[in-house]
C-alpha cells in the first residue's frame, strides 16, 4: 500500500475498524463501540459515540472532514459496526448478488431498496439488513469508500457488481474523482 492509498477514505476506515470495532483481540472497548453504534438511529446519536470522533479525525487529517456531513459519518460508522470480518476479495454488492440455489443471496427487490436510497441516514437500515444476509463478511475498505462517495456512479457500479458484470462497470478512479469534485 502506498502512502497515497493510506490516505484514501476506505483505508482510513479499515484502520479505524481494526482498532476500534474489530481488533484482533476482542476488547471490552470494541464490544462497547459495536453495541453503541448498532443502537444509533440518528446522526446526533452517532457523534455521541467517542469512537466516531476518532474516525472523523483520521478522515480530517487526510482532508476529508465529515463534521458537516454527520449523516455520512453515521452511515459509515454504523454500517462498519455490523461487519464481522474483513474479506479483501468480497465486495458487498458482489456478495449480495452471489447465487445460492439459483437465487441471489439478497433478492433483487431488496437490493433495489438499497440502491435507490440516496439519503445516507435512510440507507443505514436496509444496508445493515442486507449485510446480515451475507453474514457481515465483506471488504471493509471498499464498502467504507463506497459509502463515503455514495452517489449515482457508485450505485451504478454496485448494480454491475450485483448482476455479475463488474468488468463492465465504470472505472473506480473515475467514480472517486467525479464524486469528490
């Protein structure tokens, strides 16, 4: 990983997740953070959790302060608190579309419910439910970065991933630069 990669929102979130949510040894602090974040229902409740401030400090140090976008900060922190393991090769949307007995793990109607959501605060609930269907196993950095940049281009790529055509999806570097402008 290059120093530029270390400053990407996804890598910052992965590092935070490993320290504060899912450390190698499950500490009472990590359990407390997960429990608190899983109960969060509003952006204000999210910023009342100390670990969320550490996440934002890391993002702010890289130039991505989310203090004025607390709904986005809540989305990232709460969703990551529901992930059980980091699996680098398993992007969430691809896992949702994996076939089990001829059907997608996450049904198309439920997937559309996730994709259609543009409000970060309203995306939390359907996305957390969807993560439960894939046992909370996904690429933490990729998911965090997608949530950080949640927009039409990211949602479009998720559709390609879900339906099994990730090679035909828009280029990720294009998405990140387009949505951050």
